[in-house]
C-alpha cells in the first residue's frame, strides 16, 4: 500500500503534463472562438450584401419597367437599353447601404442586364428589349475590400472575401385593378401552351377552330347573357382580380343580338370616335374630323390615329386545359393584352383579335403572375 508521501510525489511528477494539457485546451478554445466570431461576422456581412444586391437589382429592374411605361407598344418592341441608365440607379441604391460597416460600391461589370427565362431560371444577357437585372455585391479584392478578421489573425487569416448576387425581373402581371378588365371574355391557358407570340385568336364564334376563349361575368353569379350585356354597357365593372386566387364565372352558349350590339358599340367607342350610344363624337356640334387640312390622319392624345379600327385592352387568362367552351367557375391564372381588330354584329357575330406579347402597361402593375405576354411594371426578385 502506497503511503501519503508516495501519492503526493506522484502528483508532483505529473504537474508538467497538466500544464501542457491546459495550454492545448486554451489553444483549442481560442480556435473555436476565432471560428465562431469570424464566421459569424462573415455570415452577417454576407446577409447585408444580400440585402444590398436585392435592393439594387429591384431598383434596376423597376427602372426598366418605368422606361417601358413611357413607350408605345411599338417602341417597347424596338427598345435597346442604354446600360448607363440602369447601372447608375443600381450604384446609387447600393451606395446608400452598408455591409460590414462599409458603404457598398457596385462595379459596372457586376450589373448584368438581360432577359429572364422563368421556365429554365436563367438570365440571358442582352440590351435588346431586356426585362431583368442581376447585381453582384462584393466585399473582396474586386470591390469594397475584403472583410478584416478578428481572432483568425492568430492563424494567419487576416481577411476574407465574400459576395452575394440577386436577380429581379419584370414578370407576368399578377393583379388587375378594379375596372381594369373591360371585356367579359377570357383566354384559355391552353392557348399559350400551343400558340406562339402575337398569334391571332377568335373570341367568337366559340366553335371556330381558332377559338380558345370564353365569356364570363367576372365574379357575378349566375353568369348569363343579361349580365354580360350589363358589363358591356358599363353598369357592372370588374373587381380587383388576383392571379391564382380569383375565380371567374364562365358561361357558354350564343350571345343575344342586343348583347352583341352592345359589344360592337363598346368596340367602336374604344377603337373609333363614337360615344357609348354609338353617335359620332362632336366638337362644337360638328363631328371630329379624321384628317387635317393636308390630308393627314389626326391623332388621339396618346399618338395613335383616330378611327384606328383597333382596340387594345387587358383580358383574364383562365386555368383551362383545352379550348373547349367553358361553363363553370374557373381560377384566373394571369392576364393577357389583346388587340381587338374586328367585331361584326348580326348576322355574322364575329369577334377577332390578336394576343400581344412582351407588353408593359403604362399603369403600375405587379409581376409574379403567369407568363401570358403581359408583364407587370413593378419587378420582383426571381433569384
């Protein structure tokens, strides 16, 4: 049996080992502290960079939307972007924000302007009619300087580079304001699955091979010919309509002669110079002339010709798998812009138009809806 002195002597002999263990543990603890503090700081800074990239990308895409809003449809289709108009606002928004206590500058090369493909989730760089902006916000050797570490210096790690990117795009219109939908007609989603951009469509008669549409009474039930006529004559207006949420009441069958006459009058009112009773618009008791003294066609205030024999307006797109005549309550999937080109009353009863693609309305509209040719002027983040 060991004596007390022998045990005490044994402990003293191991005191050096304990000191080494304590030193090792301290090094490990310092390493863990360095890892926790510096990685945490890097994560916080990256989140701040992400916020900067998000805000700057949205600002750039919204600037595209604002530019399109000032243009006619023809000008929109021919638009070639001056990148400086987008880069400047991206840099301005980013410069008003910080990441890691540093004001952020965005390199011009880190602003990518192009077209967003929502199906493949890809951005194709182009200045021809673009609809999206990607922004890269950095804290590295390329811009704003890398992050300075705290405890990691002990291990020779003095700086860390970090970056974040975001893409914002003008996507399908997702909401229609009250009264925005003037026509009680919708287009089947199937039409967009089977037709290319700017395709002609027959709205009526519904048994036409090119027909892929249906009459509706918005949310008013029951849907019938009389309610459709009330809509066309203006006593019922469309409610706020949200893609993916609002259901419209669709009805099949043949419209009566009085209802189709109301449709023709509305078409003439919006595409010609007539009032809602079908009488020529007058100026001081005289009909408004179509031509000036030199024989040139006079223009509307927005620059389009008088008696243009066309009416462009927004209609709903309903979630339907074919072109059959709908006769039920159906979910609205999005919105499309159409150019109505021909309405004939009895006995022909014809309504023909064309679906317009890549259109941004002059009014503020939100994106995020189905891709049916009409884009919201207010952008959203897509990645």
